[in-house]
């Protein structure tokens, strides 16, 4: 394996707990940045922006975590850690959005349904990636023989 392949993003299975922590930190930074922008008066930032950011970073986790699952060695362990990390991130992002916006998820409009859609999408992403991984592993285990060459000329 070349040096590039060893350091490739796709060949390393990142810890989903670490990924969730990094994404939560990014969510907090974006929300704090939006507060600074609001206080400076440069741009009007809506009161529901923390909920928008929470849902956006949850979707970000869903996409990247499902892609990273392709390179995991133990799919069952990665799946359980991923689901727990997703649930923890959803709760942490929701609590942070509630603290920064002073709105519950029910008061924030349609964000409850956005959370439901992102959660369902995450489960679909993980299932698709798991199926793709199994198909590739099956194809790599199979022996592929050359097709037989047939003589199509009529015999006389």
C-alpha cells in the first residue's frame, strides 16, 4: 500500500465519539459567532439560528459518519458506537440550541420534524453503507474465472 493510501481519509475508521465531539464543538463555535455578529449589528441573525445550526451539524455528522463506516474493521461495534454518538450529539446540539435561543424545539417551528427527518436519513445512510460494504467484501472473496471461449462456428 502506498503512503497516500495509508494516509487516505477513507482508509481510517475514525472514532464516531470523537467525530461527534468535534462536530459539537464546531456547532458551538458557529452559534457563538452568530451571537457576535448579532451584537455587532452587521447582519440580523434570527432567534431560531441555533436550531438551524444544530440540525445542520447533525446532518453533517450523519453523512461523514456513514462514509467513515466503510473503512471500519468491526461493523457491529462501529454501528453501536455511531448510533450512541448520533443520539448524544442530537441531545447535546438540542440542549445547546435551547440554551442559546431560549426556544424549545416545539417553539422553534418545524425543527422537530427536521430532527426526525435527519434521524431517519442517518439510519438510511448507515444501512446503505453497510450494504455496500457487504457487497464489496463478497465480491472480493469470490473467485472470478475467465468466461469460457465458445466456438460459434457451425460444425460441418
